[in-house]
C-alpha cells in the first residue's frame, strides 16, 4: 500500500514535472535561480569587504592609540628625569606639555 507523499515533496515533484515539460518556464526558473545566487554572492562580497575595511580601521586605530600611549609614557619618563635633575614643575610642564597636575602626580610617585 502506497501512501501520499509529504506536501513539500509533492510540490517539488510537481515543479520538476513542470520544468521538464515547459522550456520557457524552465528558463524563467533558471534565470530566477541565477539572480538569487548573484544576490547571495554580491552580499557575501560586500560583507567580506566590510569586514576587511573594519579590520584595517581597527588596526589603524590601535596603532594610533599605541603611539599616543607611547608618547604619554615617554613624556612621563622625561618629566621624571627632569624632576631628578631638580628642575621646577613649571619648566617641566612647558618642556613636556604635561599638565601641572600630571607633573605633580609624577613627583609624588618618586
């Protein structure tokens, strides 16, 4: 005893029958499938391009922040050396472009 196929399977079988019998319908179907594949490909390409651009921007930002952190650390070391030489806070502020409060904090760390 044979049972009735699942609705989805029945629909697929009907579509296959239509495609094989009607050349124009088959061409329309294939054109639609090509369009859908092209859309997926285009979206994937855009996603990959976006990821690449985001990574490049993130790396650049990381480099810039690293440079800023390095500059700040260098300024702190220079200020420390100047303090060790006995220079006054105002001179150190002018030379390093640190704030007076930053130089004071470095002085207290000493």
